[in-house]
C-alpha cells in the first residue's frame, strides 16, 4: 500500500507546525483505515475460490485500496486548498505565538493551579447560593409569621365584632325597640 498513485507523500518542509500536524494526522488516519490485509486472511474470506482466483482478487483488492488511498489524499488536499486551511492555520499559529496562548507549549499552565482556581470558584459559588437560600428561608419565615399575625388579628376582630354585636343586641333588648328619635331599631 504505502503509495498514492506511485508518488511518495509530499514533503512537509515549509509548513507550519499545525499544518504539518494536520497532514500527519490525516495520513495516519487514512493509512489505518485503508490497509490491506494479509493474503492468508483475505483467502479465508473466499474459501470456495481457487488459489488463482484468490490471488487475482487479492491483487485487485490491493489496487482498489491503493487507488482509494490516493483519491482520498488528493480530495483532502483539494478541500484544504479550496477552504484555505493552510492560511487559517498559519494565522492561528502566528496569533498563538504572539499571544503565548498555546497551552501545550507554555510551561506557565499548571494543571494543579487550574484545579485549585476552579475549586475555589466553585466553593465561592456554593457559599453565595447558600446565602441566597438562607435569605429566602428567612423571608419565608417572616411571611409565615405575618400570615399568622394577620389570621390572629382577623380572629380578634371577628371576636370583637361578635362581642360588640352581642352587647349591642343585649342593650337594645333592654332599652326597647325604639331609639330616642322614635325610629324602629332592628333586633339581632
């Protein structure tokens, strides 16, 4: 297999690191997907064929895989050129170098610092949420106390009205049905 239509893979000289990594990764993926199997394994797949037929099928299989490999590589290169992947990767590489943003190269990135910072942030968030919950619970208790107070006042007002009504009706019975202006008074 190993060839793409008779030529070797193009040299990676002059490519940026990201371009080179992309091409290497692609080539590794294609090779692992489009590999020929040993002749013995291939022959096991066609046990009813003669040795000569198995040999011809295996040769055809190798030609198809080789052709397919070359076509896939050519299509990948064409797609990269159409979409200007190389230019984009060069720009990214330049920006990363300018900003020192590459976490794989930078020695400044310590995973334990990241873990500590994340942990500290999450603990602060938990404390904030606990505070909110406590304030909400206090607010609920105040509302419940207010509701109880209003219920008690309502009962007191209702009891007071009952007492006043009872007292008013009792007084009317004692004084008669007519008030001092000689108008009729309703009895309770």
